[in-house]
């Protein structure tokens, strides 16, 4: 019964059915399944499927948003029940859109996929100066820093941010991942970023590879 | 070939004929123009005294290009730009509200504006839509000064009626906020349909009014609707066909019938999957032809859609080549894309999108010179 219930959680999350996800989570809790297991084998596995479907254009942004909404609703039921040591984090990520840039939908989707994979994400927001990224790294000690830019005119702030991390003696402490419409692997290589992905789902692959 | 003027040149290519040269568009629409700082630098470079820019697309700081620039480089088009979002009202916190109730905030360095609030963000029901204060489609404000401008250029240049904005998909996203609207499409379809119907009705009223008033001078009508990303569509083709396509079809039919003009659609990004749909619903010309986006490479677009839709743009990539390329790279790309798109007409040259403020002015001049070198048939 537990296996099929966990599948209900998975399928409901993938389908973006928030009510059904929460209902199935509550059922599993009532049946005695550990919250951490529900998160891992239900919600996180669901979001991994969502990521694969997004990468292959089987689903698009609306479906990803409602899946995330369902996942968050499920998570909201489970997190309060977990003691700190039970929360397994894939990685901690400090995320932001770079200085001068106010665009955020791409960054938000990246944050969703990272949380869906079990990352702890500190989203600093938009128009984040190199100094604020440095502060974010000092405060949260992440393994990864994610930089987003939509404009060719704000991309240079990515290099400035990497330089600021070096100057602060923090460059080696973090892996810097970059993305955004005008960003390319070539640009990532030019500025010595640690990774680049052209879609939100693939960023998670980079994190998993680099965390292994 | 007998001498033809700009108006005839563009007409010919739109009819898939080969005129004397590929026509050139500089800023007839707010996607083929330039940042006001670029215009100023061009004036300086060319040794002209700069009178200041006429910023028409305030959120991009893009100009209606000065006639001196247009004449110097030989542009074949002129914009007839209805006032689309103005008036803007300044708020105490320095943001602006436009005629739709959209909040706009300047970027920290004032080079562009972004949306910061959405008037229908908290709408939950169709009665909330009924309560929303729609702009006045019959506002004379939109047409101020346009008739004089249109009369000045009519018959000489290709006059492009611009200013209907992102009429269906885009506006719905702006009014609701992107995240909310995309979720509407997925889980609140009745609400989404109601919003889109109201938008389509408004746009049909607006376009009918404007075309009735100045349509006689116009050669091309432009609308926009961004639905692509760098690698794909924002929503699935099926979702597009269910929600967006029918409303676009109704609007475009209205525009084409009332104006008798070809329809130019601006739709950024990787939209290849729906180009057949767009052709089906009456799109005659497509802009920007974002050549750096997935599936939008010139050669395969021309092979598949040449003779069915005019490529208005695609002259040179503006994400990488124009801002950072060498003069040689710029000339090569202009030449290459020209040779691909040119044959059989159906091509109007423009760089992919507005020239942003960081592009070196030498690159801009190199681009126009390369255009001139390779445009002849």
C-alpha cells in the first residue's frame, strides 16, 4: 500500500495537482511513513521526472510551475515534522540575478528545480551586486553560487562577481554556475565559471555531478 | 530595373519578388531600433549635431530614429507609432504606472525598465476581470501627431503601424504576472479563457479604431507577442493552440481585413514549432528571426518557410556578434545571412533586435556598411 501511495504523491506532483499531493502526503504520514522518506522518494523523485520532461520539451513552463506548487505544498506539510538532522541537503546554493538586471523568471525556475532536487536555496533576488553575493557566501557558506542574467549588457557583472569572490578569498570555496538567455558555455569558459546550463533542469545535473 | 522608391521596394519583397536591393529597416518598430545612447554616438561618429532622441519605447530606451540617421543609411521604412502605454504616471517611490495599470521600475543604471507590479495579480474570479479598469481604446492620445507624420512619408517609404504591443499572450502575462498567468493556463483554464477573450475584444476594438483613422497611409501593420525562449516555447504548442492561437487569429483577421495591409508579427526566441500556425492565421512577415535561438538558423528557416512568410530581421545576431564581434566577423555574418535570406525576396534586413547601449558604434557602422555592400540583387 505504501508503494502505491508514494506513487500517488509522485504522480500528483508531476501532474501539478496540489490538493491530491497534500492528501496523499497526509495519508502516508497517517500510515507511519517517515517525512524524510516521503520527501526523498515522493517529492524529490517527482521533481527529477519533471526536470527530465522539461529538458526534453515534454512539458513547458506552466507545467513546471504547477508541479513546483504541488511540491511546495507537500513540503510544507512535512518540513515542520522533521528534526534538523533528518533534513538531507544535496547542496546549499546562493542564487541571484546579477547587478543591473531585474529579470527573474529564469532564476526562479532554477530555484524551483534546485529545491526540487533537495538543495537549500538562498535566493538573494534581482540586481545583486558582487558585494552582496560575497556577503551571501560569507553568511550561508554555500557549495554553489548561481548567477543569472538576461541581457548582454548585464552579463559582464558575472565576471565582476567572480572577481569579487576571488578578492574576498572565497573563490575556491564555491562552484559558480551561470545561465540566462544570452549566456553560453563559451562565455562561462571565458570568465572561468565552473559550470553553465541552458535550462533550469540541467543545472541540477551540474550540481549532482559536482557534488559527487 | 527601373527606379523604385522605398515603398515599392518593400512591397515587392513582401510579395516574394526581388527588387533592386534588400530593403533596410531601421527602427520602424521598437525591435529594430537602437538605444538612445547609440543614436547619440552615431551622430557624433558621423559629425552631426545631436538634437536629442525621441524615445518611443521607454522601457527599452529605444528611439524613433532621427531622419538624419534614416536618410544617411538609406532606410526604407518609417514608423507610425501609436502611443501604446502612455501616459505614465510617476509614483512617490519613483516607479511609474502606465495606462494599463502596470507598474514599471527603472533598472539601476536607467538603461531599461521592468515591470514591478501587475494590476490583475490578485484576481481570482471572472468578476474581478469585470471590475478591472480597461484603458480607453478610443483615446485620441494614441494618435496625436500621427496623421501629419503619415502624410509626410506616405507613398515614399514603407509606413509601419506600430504600438499594439504584445497584444494577447504578452499582455495577459503583464496584467496577471508571468507566474500567475502561466499557472492560469494550466489550472484555471476558465479564467484564462475569460481574460484572453476580453483582451482579444479590446484589441479588435482598438485596432479597428486606429486603422479607421490612419489606415489609409499605412503599408504594414505590426503586432507583437513574445512566446519563445532561447531554446523552446514558453508554453506547449498544444496550449498555444488552445488558448492563444484563436484569439490571435481573430485579431489578425480583423487587422488584415480592415487595413488591407500585410501583418508583421514580432515574436522573439525559439518559435519554429508554431511558425506554420502563424502562417495559417495570417502572419505575412515575422520579426526578429532570432538566429541564435534553437531551431531559428537562417538556412533551414529559408528552406522550410521561404516563399510563405517574409523574414523581417535576422540580419545579424545581437546577443554576441554585433556587441562583441570584430569588423570582419560582423561583415561575414551580414553577408552570410544576406545570401541565405535574399533569394526570391521575402527578406527585409535588420539586426535581430534593438541595438543596445553597449554595442561599439564602430560595430553599428560596420553592420550598415556590410548591409549596403551585399544588399543588391
